[in-house]
C-alpha cells in the first residue's frame, strides 16, 4: 500500500503509486473518491488508462466542490461524468455522462446522494468496457466498441 503521508511530495507519492500499480500487473487505473492530483509522470506512465468519475457534467464545475458550485450557480441540470485523466484537473476525454435534475429544495447532501445513485450505475458499465478493451481515445473523443 502507498500512503500519502509517507512521501515528501506529490511527485514522490505518484511515482511510488505508479510503481505499485505496475508491479501488480495492472494495465490501467480506476479512481473513485481519490481526491488527490496525480503528477504528470504518473499520467505519462498510463496514458488514456486512468479513469475518474466526477459529480458534474464536465467541463462545468471541475474540482472538489462541484455539487456546491452547481447549486450556487443555480443550474437546473447537473450530473455525472466519467473521464480519462490527463494533466489538468477534471479535464481529460469524456467517456460517459448522465444528467441529474437539480430540485428547488436540494442541499449539497440531497443532490450529491442523487448523483451517487447515477454514479453507481454508470461507473461499473464504463469500467467493464475499459477492462474489455472496448474504449479508445482519438483526438480527445472516446470511442466505444
């Protein structure tokens, strides 16, 4: 296991994590609730092979406060995005998105709970396609086979 606090900086952590991933024979990485920014060197070792899930319809509301930001902006629809990770936060090629309606009485907690219901549906489908080699990236567009 690789613990964040055991490494002096993000680069050292990312390098140690990438080593463990490779040593265990993994061909890709699936993130969920990771809440850390991986270094460019990690991403370079697994190009278009790192999946992440985010609680908004990217490119809207990237970052850690996506649900609160959607409510603050008073959108009527937000949702879930599964994307490949690149060097920018919540920026990589989009694999799948699911919309979620924002209700007038929503709180961060109630909206996030409804978003998570959709996350739990879409992420296993995307991960299955990823593991089966049915996803490819061509100029930021993800193709499903």
